[in-house]
C-alpha cells in the first residue's frame, strides 16, 4: 500500500502545485484495520516513493493499493502516471513520477488486484491495433489481472468512504472485487452527501471481473 497525503515542496520536479490529500491517510488506516500486520507492507508519505513502487517486493502482494494523485497525458499516454513522494525524508527533491511506461516493466506475478485510488486512472488513449493505452493496460501487462480505477476526478472524502466499504465487503465478507465495488457504490448512494453519481460512479473494475 502506497499512500501520499502531504503537499510536496519539490518545485524542481514540477511546474504545478500538488494539492494535499488529507483523507488518503484515513482511507489507508481503514483498510489496514482489516488486515494483519504480518501480511502487509505500508508506505506512507515520504516512504511512498517511486523506488518503493518499482521494487521487486511489490510483486509478492496479492492486493496493491495506491492512494495518490494521477495525471493523464492524452497525447502521449506512456507519460501518464501517478504522483508519489517528490521529496525524501530529509526534504531533498526526488523524482516522484511513476509513469505508465515504467509500470509496464513492473513484475507482479502474485498480484490479483491493483486499486488506483486517484483521479482519471482508468483513462488512456485509443491506439489502432493496440486498444486503450494507459495505466490500466500497464498494470495488466505487469501481471495484475484486474484493476479498480477511476474515470474522472474524484472527491478525496467520498473516495475514502467508498474504499473503506469496498475493502470491508471484499476482505471481511468474502465478496469478489466486482461485487464488493457494487455494494460499496450502493452504500454511498444511500448517504445524503454522496448520493450524486459524481461521488460514487467514477470507479470501475477493469480486467477479469470474477
């Protein structure tokens, strides 16, 4: 699990400001409460780095959850990616961009599910003869048979609530990822503040649905 919630100050890495995601930690802690300490790896804030995401150890885990910012390059989809920690624990700038082109080279032999809790992670570019090129395709190529991804910019707070329900239904009630996501979306519809489709309908399961 890689979780980035702090605003980075590595201006040398980027021309744009990266807003803070205060609810990603709440999201992660709700998920961690459903798992045993000896069966997980957690990288928060500074440790949620590009190096951590590209380590061979990541491929040992059945579920990979990344909560951060996503960005889409519709012209060059291989330059789409995820924003991880752009400064190290000493405050020194570091490359925090995990690009789609790099995701293709990951090795995830034991992974059953990748959850990208970020904006627009399910989008890409349609390439003739190749299909949709983007983050989803990259993780599938790396070995994951299914991904939960978003189709538009998502609410930080609503996503934290959705993911909490999704993982509870999947890990504690034994539902399949597809059934757990549907159950979580139905539960959010019943919450007054999240009943609009914008809040619950962005996430979809791609790949093998069983």
